[in-house]
């Protein structure tokens, strides 16, 4: 059985307050009570995204978000289970690609990605929801006719939220660094993600088996046939069977995520088994890990390492992973993520950046004291386990480095030939 985890309920920022706080309107005409309320909200935002907080918040009550989320997220699993030929054709028609090897039968995550431009010029109006304009030769096209539309419209909405939040943070920090860095990049990356259930992987492998053993288009770990015969789903996965995604930091400015949707193998949505998102964070000030709980149909905003550095440590990057409820064979997790990053040519300065954060590499507090060894042995072990697979920031970031260089070095040290997670 899954061990009960500590749960962190996110600070909730209402979309209307986000828009008001980020606007250029003069608040002097507001009542004293309203001004105090807005100041308190701003303080809470910075506390939750700053050095003493968890590094993430929730944005709730976003107009139009619910219908787009419900239209897009179920398509993640449908795409993941399509044949390679059908999937390739459909995502190409909607100007979407993939950043994971979809021919790998042992994958536990399927991801479908596209660049999102701030001016929306990459959006094809022919993909707008219209039953008469989206017909194709195959019945599948009807099912996926709104894929491109929902992907981009939800992405643009999340980009707007990120820009507004950057503006609020900049005002408190006393600069325009975050917002300008996002605008200078001209685009963001959207990613529709399906986290596979054990049943999903059996379906994928059975489909490959039916194509015949001589089909060379698929990659496996050599255990497919035995796994299917024995019905032992656990051997289909890596050693970390309780994680869909390993511990890491995002290295952009903000990462925005939809509240995840959980699906059964019959394509039916179901509630989260434990009532949380299965996104797990390590909270440095608490020296402990927490499962994140977010309001239904809200957006989660995480701080990335670029924001940490650009804000001189006034924002703190979120160390996180995605957990898997291993006792549920047929439960998958669907989400949509938008990564807001600086321009590739953006240059980082480490002047005034806290030295201790750079040296620790993970913006985590010190667990080496004798008190912590006695009081929280589990946290100490977790901390050490995490840092054995998360490369320190000091080894990935140098003064004067561009974001492109930082991105390459980070990817190399996580997943390169000798990277800390290259075998995971």
C-alpha cells in the first residue's frame, strides 16, 4: 500500500486579484480595506514563492480554463495509445511534436510539445472548434479535431498568467527583469503529458506483439514477452516504480501546470486517490517533502532556477518530482504544462546572488546539523538521496553564461552519458 504522505495545500491566488495586482491602474482610488487586502495578498505571494516558502502557488477561478482543460487533457492518453503512424499523422496536422522517444515501448511518460508565441501568430485558425472545417479521411480526426486549438488556447492563457505574476514579482523586487526576460524570449513551450498506468504499457506492448516480432520500429528492454505472459506489470518499469518523474528543478523562469486529471483504463475520469496532485516537493525550510494539493481546475505556478538567479534569490526554485500510486494498476495521470523561459541569448549575472544557494546547488537548507540528524532521519536520508541525482547549481551555472549554455549544461548533467539520471 502507498504510504501516507504529508500534504501541502497551496496558497490560492484568485485570477481577478492577479489581474488587478498586475495592472497599471492606480490603486489610490480603492478603499483602505481593499488596499490592505491587496498588500496582504502580494506579501503572501512573495512569501510562498520566496526563500522561506515552498516555491509554488495556485491560480484559481480562471475564466475559460475549465472547458479547455477538460477538452485537452483526455487527449493525452488517447494520443499515447495510438499506433505510431496514426499518432505521427495527427500531431503533424496540429503542428505538435514530441520530446520523448515514443517508439520506446517501456516509456512511462508520453509527451507532446509545441512552441507557443506571445503574439499568437503560430495559431492556425482552421483548427478552431468547427465541425465543418476539421474533417479528414479518418474517424480519428473527429476525435482529435480540437487538439491544436485547445493546446494553444490553454497555453496562451497560461502564458498570460505567468506574465502577470512576473510583473507582480518585479514590482516587489524592484526591477523588470522577469517580465522583460519572458517578453524577449518571444515564446514558451507547451507540453501535453500522459503519465502511463501499468495497464497502458501492457496495451502498448500487446499492440506491438500483434504487429509481429520482426517489426523493427519499436524499442523494448527485452522483457516484453515474459512480462506480458506473467502479467507482472512491475517489471515493465524502472527501479523507481513509485515515481513517474524523478526529482529535479525546472531551469526556466516559471512553470505553469494544470491541476492534473486522473483517468482509468476505460477512459473514465476519476478523482485523485489521495485527494492531492501526486506532485511532490521538497520544502527546504521544513526539511521535508510534501504532496501538493491544489484547488480543482486551478493552475499551479512553480519557480524555476532562472527566476531564482534573476531575482537574486528573492524567489526560490521548486525541487519536485511526480509520484505514482503503484497500487492502482489502471490509473493514469494527465496534465498540460507551459514552460516560461528567458531568451536563449539571455546572460546571467551571479553578482549579488546568495553564495550559499549557489554552493548548495539546490537552494536547500542545511541538514548537516546534529539536531536534524536526530530529529528528522527520514528527511536527512531523502535529502541525501535527492542530491545524489540532482546536479548542484554551482556545477551548471557560471557568471556570464547564456540561458542556452545553462540549458545545455543542465540537460547534460541530468541526462547525458555520465549524467546523474542517465540510467534512470
